[in-house]
C-alpha cells in the first residue's frame, strides 16, 4: 500500500509544471512572467506597472513590491539596480510564488526583467 501511495505522489509531482524563474544569461527556459507592460511609476521599493494585457481581471496599473532578494536585470543579462528603474521602461515581472496573489494581497517580485535601461527600447524580436 505504501508503494502505491508513493507512486501516486511521484506521478502527481511529475504532472505539476515547475515554476522556473529566469536568471541572467540563463540557459533554461523560464516560466511565463506574471506581468508584462511598462513602468508607470517608481516608488520606494515598489514599481507601478501598466500591463500590456489583463492581469487577473484588471488592465489597470498594478503595484509590485521590490524586496531585498528581488533580482533585477535586462533581457541581455546585465544587472540593474533599483535606482536605474525608470518610467516608461518595458518590464516583465515574475512573482515570488506561482500564480497571482489573492485579492488584496501584494504582488512581490522575485525577478524584474527590463527590455533595456532605455525607456525608448522595446523587447527584442
């Protein structure tokens, strides 16, 4: 019986897709970002993003918290400091947990990826 339960648990783990965060110069394909758009506002340890598509049930601006272990880099792998974040930059955000947070819960960024530090640049084709 224990062997049967172990096999079922192993199969369930295989069936669940893993949540893969991007890394600078990474070789493994990451999970899709939770949020993609442009930075509307940069605050103290927070950015406000205008999504390019609906996030959950909203297309309105979304606040994303930046915590101590949030990684920031460009699509080409160059690291970015919080002070280099600017309005208009094209951004992709991966959250600290898969899926969107419950209504009223803050979005906490695990990874913030910029198309470029230049707000005029978009994503490479």
